[in-house]
C-alpha cells in the first residue's frame, strides 16, 4: 500500500493512511546530514585554531583547514533547511513558530551564501563574520521558539525541549556578554580580557548546534507528525 491510499473503515468512512517511515524518513536523513556536517566542521575549526594559528604572524600549511570548515558549513546549513521546513508538522501551528521558522530559513540560506562568498574571495572575513553572527542569532532564536512551543504544548519530548531551550539561549547570551566585554575592555586597553566569560558561555552553544538536528532525527522525526499541515493555526 502506498502513502496516501484510502481505506474504508467499519462506518464506511474513508481514512487516509500514511506510512510512518515515508512521512518521517526524509527530514531525519537531512537532519543526520546536517548534524554530521556540523560536527565535522567543529573538528576542522578546532584543528584550524590549533594548527594554523590564524591570529599569529606565522603562516603555515594548515590554512586549508579554515577553507574546509567554510565549505562543510555550507552543507550543514543547507541540509538544515529541510529540517526547519519539516519540524512545524510536529508542532502546533502558532504564529511564533511560523515567524521563527521563516526567519531561520532565510538565516540558514544566508549563512550558506556568505560562506560561499568567503571561499570565493568576494567578501572579506571581517565583514562576513559579522553577517554570519547576525544570521546565527536568528537560527538560535528559532531553536528557542520551537523548543518553547513544543514544551508548552507537550508536542515534543521533554529531553528535546530542554536541550533546545538551553541551546537556544546559550549562544545569544554568550555573544551579548562577549560584546559588552569587548566594549569595556577596549576602553581599558584590553579588548578581549572582559569578553572571556561570554566566549566561554557562547562557544559550547556554537559547538552544540549540530547536535540539535541529530536529536530531532533520533527523538522527533522517528514518529509520525503530530499535527496536520491543514490544521487551523493557533494564535
């Protein structure tokens, strides 16, 4: 029997049958691709800072790790787009979910395009990184909003929503503290000294982002959607 086929129940009513593996399988695949690509990008980034030492005056042969990280990030965020498109089917159709999802989709596409422009040499790193940071704030806001909605309506497993709430707030708060630290430190002549607490808080949030789609693949996308796409939206 194929997805979408109809059966008559005992009352003569027609029922539409969806095979769970066909309904849930595709977003799970994209989620796994995004998660694995993100974890690989993290490894490349760590080795880039350890081996290439980008902030030193010495140039070595490990600079390719930075370019490889940029390329893998393109895969990570492009693969996350189908994940963001699919997730609302497991959530109530609230206005906040719709708005957050729309912003996140644009941000994910923007990150991928900005990474490509950096690789092609069209954008300088100093410009590109500011734009990427701004786009990522929207991605983390999406994680927070969908986790909050899933928690309030009991639409997602508690382990998923708790992880998402923690993840969604860690990077933005860390970034805010780091930015304030840079402003304070610049006035004292040590721009990075006061930014360290924000970096310590925000860095784990950045590194943990690839885990989010993997959690969705394992604990959400393995079940049929809880909400139909034609259900009336909630305010």
